[in-house]
């Protein structure tokens, strides 16, 4: 902040000196220069006001069970840097990021020596909080989204409403306790956490499938794409809140 102010002040002083000397030597050129600077600054201001605001958020969440640091950009390129200590969970968060078109930097240092519960649930909460924070007042977004995701022999559906209220239903049809190194019962805890942190309704369901890996993966992909739709900007209603209630 101080550096910015000092640099700005130094630049203003330097500009004034240049302007003063130009005006002294060539008054006409000096005025032309002044007009050019004014025009440039005005155009830059207009361009900045036309650009959509950056939608990103950082969450630092520390408890005795987990330490989480994450940054999410809702309008990203699907780039990720994810480390939770659970390889299959990383795989899910990475493809969530890519399919959602977000950017995600997430590091969780959790008490995996107990089990994976705290890590998975808290990552869900923190990720939900990050989306809620990045969305701000939620003006001009679609708010609701859904997706039907095919993955080979598996089909999964997801529906999201960024309603400001919490609710979740998870039906993943998984019939084994572990997929890779991941405790599969925690799929529910992840979406429960996300719904609470993100103050939203999340419904995910595997319609059918054989591979338990696919059943979870198809759910995460459907969820990502449903969320991508829900957070996307609605050009036609860009200054409006997508609710008749006046608050989301
Ligand atoms: Mn996979």
C-alpha cells in the first residue's frame, strides 16, 4: 500500500516536471501531450469499468484437525495444484477443477493418522466457503445448474442451487468401502461440507454403473459442470439478483 502510494506520487512528480518543461519549450506540444494523457486515462478508466470483476477467493482454515489453504478462481482455465494427502481425492478435485473451468490451488494438512474424515469434510467446507466468497452478492449469475454426465458404463446427475440455504442429497451407489486409498463413505461428507460452506443445495446421484471408481468420478464431473453453470454470468440479467426475495 505504502509502496504503491509512494510510487504513484513519484510518478506524478516526474510527469509534472516533464509536462512543465515541454510546456515551457513548446506550449502547443505541451497542451497536446496533456490532452493525450487525459484521453488515455479516461479510456483506461472506461475499459476497467467494462471488464467483469475478478471472481476469486482465498480461504485459510485452521483447526486442530486440519490446516487448509486454498485459492479458487471461478473464471479460470482448469489449472490445478492440489495436495490433500489422499491420492484418489486429489484426482477428484483435479478433474472437478478441469471440468468446472475453474483454477484451484489447494493444500490440506489433515490428521490422516486418525482417518480421512476430517480432511475430506473440511476440504468440502473450505471449498464451499471459497465459492460463496468469490461470488459476492451473487448478482448476475445463473444461480442454478444441472448436468447429466456419462462416463463409459456409468451415468451420474447433479443439480445445484446457490440458494443461500444448505441442503444435500448424495446417492452414489458405491458398494465398496475403499476406492484406491479413499474411504468411499466420505463422498457424502464432502458434499455435506460443500453445501454448508457454500450455503447451497447439492444433489448428486449415480443413476447406474458398474465401476465404483467411475461412479464417484462421474458424480464429481457432473457436480463440476452443474456448478460451472450455476456460477456462470447471465448477460441478460447482469445487474439483477436471481431471486424474488432480495437476498441470496
Ligand atoms: Mn479416474
